[in-house]
C-alpha cells in the first residue's frame, strides 16, 4: 500500500493521466501465465502491483527512483511484458514502471551504423525503420517475441532466438546504455565503439540483469546490412535422434542463420497457426522436422541450400525435403515464432487452470548432450502422464520443452514444483543451464545456486548491492530464493 | 457457450502479448497505452472478474469501459498464435458485469427497446412505409431477413435487395414474427434474454422450415448461424443460412450484362476509385470474402483493396454496442479507416454490412470527408436500372 502523499508526488512527476492505481489496471500488470494459473488455486500467488506509472523521459525516471529510495518503494521496470520467467512480476507489490511512452527512435546513423532509441521502442518498429533506411539494415538477434517485444526488454533480458547460432544475442549489438542505477545515479555504460577493453565490462554486466541493477533510459545499438536473400531448407525425419545428428553435420558444413528442430506436436501447432496465415501451406506431421535458414548473397545461399538438401536426401530417415523462398519462407518462420504460444492449444478447455512448468521451457546443454536431454526429459514426462513437446535452436544447444500441469489444488502446485526440480537436476547433470535465453525472473532464480554455485550467486548479490543498495529495483528476482519461486507454501 | 467452456478458453491464453496494440484493435488506447486496453489486458480483466469474491472487479468502472469498448471484431483471435477466442471471453466478462448491473446506460436502452419494440432503436412502426407488400409470397420457401438496420435506418439496402430477388425470380417472403436477431444482446452480455426475445420468430421458422434464409446483415447471419447454435442449440439443419453475396455468387449472370454498364455507373452515380471493405463478421467471422470479390470480378468493377484485407481486415469501429456506448471511440476507429481510404486514393467505400455502412456514413458526414459509402446490393440494383 502506497501512501496518498507519495502517490501525489508520483502524479506530479508523470502527470495524472499516466499513473494508475485502479485495481483492474494493476491486475493486468501483475500476472504472467504461470502466476495467473497458480493464483486460481493458491492465494499465495495473488500478486498485485501497488501502482503503475508511465514516465516520458529520463528525468522523470530519475525522479521516480530518487523518490523510491527516499520512501522505500519497490520499482519494477517493464517493457512489453512478454518474457516467460516472471521477470516483470511485482511479487512484493510496488510501482511498475511502464516504458510504453518512451518509444522514440532518436537517431539512425548510417555512417557508423548505429541507432539510438528509448527503451519502449518495439523491436519490430525499429526493424521496419532500419529496413527502409539506405541500403537496408537490421539487428538480427530476432527473439521469438520479435513482433511485440521492446528494445529495453530485450536488453534487460539479453534476448535472442533462432539466429543466435550465427548472430549471437542482444548484448552483441548494444554499444552503450544510458541508465539510472538503483542509487539514482545517471551512468553511461560503454562507448559508441564496437571494441573496447578500457576497464571492466559493466555494459555486459548490465545487459541481461533483468532490471535489477538500474533502469535503461536510452540505448545505442549497432545494426548490420540486411542480407541480400534468405532461404529455408525443410526436411522431415522419422526420429529426433537422426534430426539431432544431421544438425551437427550441417554445423560442420556452414554456420547457418538458424537450425531449428520441432517435434510432431509442434508441427501440429505450426499447422494450426499456418492455417490462419495461408491455408495452402500444410506441414507434414513427422517425428521431427529440421528448418535450416540461410542468409547472404543469392549465389552462396542457393549453393548451400542445395548442399543441405543433398545432405538430407542422402539420409534414409529423411523425407519431403523442400527449399522454401519468398512468402513460404516468411510464413514458416512466422509459424515457428508463434509455435510456443500456439502449443498451448494442447490443453483441452476445462474448468481447471493449467500452467506451464516454467523451468523446463528453456534449457541449454552441450551439443553432444542434446539427444540425452530430450530422451530423459521424455521419460520423466511420460512417467507423470504428461503431454509434452520438444523443440529448439539446435544450432546453439538451446532446447525448449513445453508441458502443462492441470491445477486443481494447492497439492498440485507442490507436485509441479517437485517435477520442476527433477527436470532442473536433469539439465544440470548434463552440464547445462536452466535458462538459455528466457531469463531467470522468479521461476528459475531458485536454481541458480545449483547451476552456478552458491558462491557465485553470493557474488552476484554483492554486485547488486553496489548498484542498488536499498534493493528497490525488481526485488525478489535472480538473487534471492523467493517463496513463490520454489512452489512451496 | 457455457461458462465452464469459456473458462477453458481463458486458460488457452498464455498472456504472450502477441495480440494487436494498434489500429488492429479498435479498443486499444494509443494515447495512454494502458495494458487493460488491448486483448491480453481484457482477458486478464475477465480472469480477475471470475475470481472476485469482494466484487471489486465486477463493480469497476474501468472494467466496464474496457470490456464494453470491445467491438468483437475478432482481429485479436485472428492474430493470436494460439487462436484464443478472445471475443467469447470478453462476452463472458460482459455477462458477469451485466449480472452486477455494471454496464453502459446506452445498452440499457437497447435492451429495453428490443424487449418492448423488437428492435434496438425503439422504432414503433413495423418498417418503412415504402416496403413492398410481400404478403402474396406466404408460400415461398426462401426467407429474406433484412435485419433492424436495413429496416429502420438504411431501408435502401432492403429495397434494393428485394429488387434483386425480383430480377432473379426468387420467390421470397419475410417473417411475420420478424424481430431483432438479438445478436447485440449476446454481444453486450445479455445472453439470458435471447430465448424469450427470439422464440416466437424461431417458432415460425420451425413450423414451416424454409429452404434458405438470406441475410444482408453479417451480424444477423452470425446470430442465426453461431449464436443461436451455441446459446439456444438451434442448428437449422435443414435450412441454408446465406449471406446475400453467397446466395448471388453463382447467379450473377441472371441479373443481366451488368459489366456493360460499369463505365456509365462510374460516370454518373458512383465516384471512383472504389475500395472494398470486408465487414468483420462477414470476412473474419464467417470466412465470406471471396464471394463478394467474385461478384465484383464478374461484373468487372474495378476496385482497390485496403492494406489489410479479408480475415486480416480492420474494423470500421461499430459493433457490439460500441457505437452507442462509446461513440467517440467508434468514431476514432472509423476515422483511421477513412484516412486509409484517403491515402489509398479511393472515393467510394463499397461494403456489404449495414452497420459498417451506417457507421462510415455518419462519420463521413460529421467530419466532411469527400468519401461515399455504398452497399454492394445498392450498386447492383443501380446497374440493373441502367440496363
């Protein structure tokens, strides 16, 4: 509960119109898929922000942070609210800082190939401007939420996606950031240069810190020339094991823009999405399919597309190999990007809520362990009689699993927690990470000690206390094991 | 749809936020960009209402404004990767708010009018005096259902349609107990009134099952085809329910050599270029977008397309009682469309929905746009008169 006098001060900072304490608005800012489902059966998950404010500029952000330090307010920075780890959940209440008004592209510089933007700019909107600038440019980190996520959210989560194998993650494109630390201090991190080893790399520390160290008010991002052409090679396989093996062979030949694997349930989900985009395009339902995306000049992409097609063709477990260009190429990647959300159709409509098991959404393991992870994951899920899917960015060892648990009581919440623990143990025993690209938020934070070592998490906490000594920024995330995060009452 | 089923649909929404946050969602507030103003927020509001022991959400002004400002255009459902039926979730939320007597005053008036007069406008006369006497057609096995908007607000649509039926030699009748389809009641959360207010009309249909019922209003067709099915279990198994464009598409040649008069029409009655507007209920809701185009192609009428078309088309801003409860919001959406029409260089919007036509016309008039709006059947009828 925030005192009326503090509320009045916040109103003075952002303006009446841009502050809300209406319970309906607050509810909309207070849940992700997992917490919403859990709240249905367990009051402990009834999360509620105290206020939402929408600053318009860096000075307003600074004033809010200064006030938060004076009055011990908690601040939860929020982009588009499209992350999967509960990063934006106001689990201790507080003030949600919504950046949707700070959505201006300040500068596009084609001399030095960088853009300066405010954090609320949509990746999609910046992409459109860059495509239409000069000879055409892009920032190819391309997360699955590319159509809806903000640049600020991408930086805070070091977002990436299918093209990480070739183009890396958001941090590879951030040249510098204007930030306001938890102390209220305005700090610029990084220079307008690609290479610098002058001092500790605090810029990299900041990228992916999930709004726990400071708030981004402006970012300079490098952009690259847009490739001349794109092409996709699609092949179906009668086993996941073969698909994983063949992806390795592709990697030995070329580092493509993407190598994606999807299983049969994901193919169904993609078909359901495709049926709305283009009814003519129907994917075959096979045990596994591989999508390889190539980008570059026409000749090189065509040559490699044919080589990869031949590689697939020589494999007796492959079938229906196709080279997709133009609209077909675009549609299949749109369907792939929407595959996560579309997979939630696997749940039958029923009165009881179902929740994703959040920790299993996003693992990464060494390439040689991908198939082991998939197989053992399948065994565990089958032992619990759960429907599950397997998909992933095979190129970089990043696997996404999706399964849901029906929640009828608090006991189911506990069971879900136990299952999550079991799966995390599996991933870590194979030398993997519990979060390859979706972030930690609250749902994966409890496992950081297992993956990184308790002493490392302790060091992280010490760093946090330098940037944000009063722990006002995004509390209960990453550094602490929150009661919500461990599914334990 | 039963509440239990709708709850299941809520759980299909994973709050991913892929739903539109621009002109594709008429209710989205571009100025303040509050989360509650687009589809994901609205689903959250319904969720909150469903677990609301102290009724703070059910009695909320903001919940009322957000849910009742949804036109039910279904663009969010089309865009959603999970295909979540957001409009149905929002209808459930509206129903809950109606139960708490928390709904717009304008809708109270609509409900009263339908209860008392059988139409949402409160008109006391059965229909425009210029309607031809169709009593002689009592044995016809085809029914024309014009809908309230064409009866009371744009009678030209109904009159021109009757002219087309005549030219085609179709023996049709209208219902004796014709009343509002009451789709608006479902879309504004008053499902419980549907049975009482449509029963005598539906009994008339049940007693003498027609071969086909032909509609010029996509909203009415949706009520008969989908709402009656889900809410009243009325399936019309032995009756074809057709939009006029579906009915006409393979009979167009019977209207005569209309293409020979296109140039004359464009020189005299209609100012080109013409742009085709896909009504939401027709194109996205019922998947009827090829038929009107096939008709236009058959008569060789040159027409332009909006940037987004067919199932992906944008809403005119009317629908689900938004025009009556939140006229400014409806107008803002319509203006976005009219600006697009201007940008694309068109002068006439051609459509096949009385609600879209009425909304466009009133905003055009109020804001003095140099744009005409015409119904497809009016255009065809005008062509016939030039033969």
